[in-house]
C-alpha cells in the first residue's frame, strides 16, 4: 500500500498519549458502567466500548451495562459508540491491577440535528485526531464516497464488497492476494455495452484502484484488509473527482484510515 504523503497529521491529546503505555503494562483492572439514552433515560444495548484507539470487543448488554478489562496505570479515554447516537467520551481515572472502577451512568444522545452531527465529528476527532483531515475531505469533496466510523460499524461484509456496492466502483479493478486483477463480475452482466461491440463504454477499459493509507504500512492487498482495522474510508471513482493530494492515481483512488497507524 502507498502511504499518504499529504502532510503532517494532528497530535494526539495528552490523555490519549498515555493509552499505549498503559496498555503495554502487565496488570489489568476492571471498568464497568451503564449506558442510557439521554432523552428518556432508557438503557442502550449493543453500544460498542472503545479504550484508546482500540475497540474492546465488548458491547453493552440488554440492560445497558458493560464491563471491560483494561491495563493498570495512567488515566484512559473510553468511548461509548452506537450508530444513531453521538459518541460519548469518558476519562477513566488512574487505577492499579486488581481494582474495579464503576463509571456509573453514561448518557448518550440521539443523532438528530446538524448540531448533533457536528458533535459526533468532534468526538471522533478527539479520539482519533487524524480524522480531522477525513472530515475536511468529506466537506470539500462531495463527489467522493465517505464511510464514517458509524457507517463501518453498521455495514456488514468485506471492504471489497462494501466499496463495490458504491456508484462508480462496481467494476473497478484491484490486485488481489493471489496477485491477479479482480475487476468484478463483468462477464455476467448480460447484454450490456461491454458485450455489444461498437457501443462505447468506459467500463470496457480496466481501471486499477490506487490504495493509500494514513501512514507507512506493510504492503497488503485490499482483500487482506479487515473492516475492524479501519476508522474510516474515502474513495474516488475517477481522476476527475480525485483531490490533488492523491495526484498520480491513474484511475480510482481509495484512502484507508487505519486504527492502529495513528496520526
């Protein structure tokens, strides 16, 4: 994959800066709490709990409760996220191994207004500062395809399947893990322009997707990347709508914002 050379990213906040060091320590402690809807105080199930840059893999139960094990040490930043709600950030105080911290009740509010959407973006950027650039691209380049953290959380399937479903990407090619060009099911489309000689069609020409990431990464093909590794995705179906920062992409371009790469 090709690293994004578009300039320096933002720096993580002081609290986030302590997360990696804390997670590297050996002892663990327990953090628990309950998540409720701020409008009606009803419990919220299936909210995902993040600690630092990583998801814990834990979701709130039917009664809104959660319990996660985290490393002992300095304060941590915890995020409660569920599609349809504004993500909520909670600072977990310092703790030692074997202890239990009850955060009590955490309220999350439903995503209804432009102000709520702005608050959701603000929470994302506080947790993942590099997403400031993602949301800036989203505002300035509406011709692209943008998948936010919530979009990825609610969408099933592989990354390739998700992208292929978007307009303009149905028959875009990428090099798969076998080293072959995968250009979709062009031969199964029936009596379209590609099977009728003399009818011009842009889809007759193979179009290779250029893959970018937000930092140096070992080379991996698109079908190696798991959705759980991603913070967000932006993609552009042709050079005519591709921003200058991705100049050189011969056809389509996709930018993968990875969780563990950092700013």
